[in-house]
């Protein structure tokens, strides 16, 4: 399995929070046993940290006219077009602030005949912050991008539109190629009260901006209604 993260910005550098979160994410991945060679960090500027060297992608993937999150889909589409998504490999894309808490295996994701695994929240919302996919999902990402630009919408509404309306030729049976994954793989700390009981255990990820004291205290110190500390001591020491 490949661990895929990305960051594209017209400044040609990480924003202040991301300068820290990407290091924590890499340190955390290495600590969990990922090989540096299996961590793919796509950026539009050179970067290297602890043996992880960034894969350079086009700055054109940033398109604020569409969405500040457009690079998520645009970069993955570019990687497909450049032949950099390997056949027979499972990829896990996640935001740099989606912190893996414990081991995640291909067998537990178990896409089988599905081409992509998407996290579904309790309200039916589909997340684009944590996505598992195979090389056979190339057309799905292409459709998502096409919908984003056609309707001028963010990536998550575009995914929802693809899955519910099948608006493009060839996408009529796309829902059969999608596996819905538990919110454990994109556990938003801001919704711990609603989602903890719905999450498979152990919780696999913690998604939060560490610069927001409320979310950091919730994750690290258990300052929430459930009084649950989500971050393992191992990750607390890294961060």
C-alpha cells in the first residue's frame, strides 16, 4: 500500500500549519512502519524530510476559482495521466492533518471488486479527506474533476453528484465500483460526540487542525463530553 499526501499552493511552499503537520504526518507514518519509499508526497515545490522526497506536480493543480481543495482531485488525476499510479497497488490518499493512529492493512480495507473506498459519514456525506483507491479508479477521478469544473463546485459535492445523479456518459454504474468505509478512516475530532459510537474500533485516524486549541485538547487530553483521549501516547510524543 502507498501512503499518498499532497500540497499545492501558488506560494510554492507549505502554509505555516502545514509545515508542521506534514512533518508530524511523515514522522507518524515512519513510526507506524511505513517505508519512506512507500510515502508519496506530491507538491509543486521541492521538499525532503527524513528520506521522503516530494514528487513534483504542476502548480496549475491549484485552482482557487473552483475550490481551495481542487488539488486533491487535480493532483491525483495528474498522477494517473503521468502513469505514476501503479497497477496492483492500493493507494491511501489522506490530508496531512488526517493522522493515522494505528495500523491499517489492505485486508481490512478489502476493496475486492471495488475500485475506490470512500468514507461515509452518518448523514450520508462523502469525505474527500481520506480515500483508498486502485489504478482502476482512473476514470472515476476523471469524472469527479469533470463535474467540479462543469458545475463549479467543490470536490466533495462533485463526488456526491457523481454517485447520486450519474451525470456523465459511462458513469451509470459507478456506485457498484465504490465501497463505503467507516468513519474511523476519517474521524473528525469536531464531531466526536456524534461519531465515536459509529466508528469501528480501534479508531484508525484523527482528523483535526492542531492549531485550534479546542480540537487539540479534545484529541490529546480527552476534553470532550465522552472524556475520550483519541491520540495514542506514541503520537503525542511525536507531535
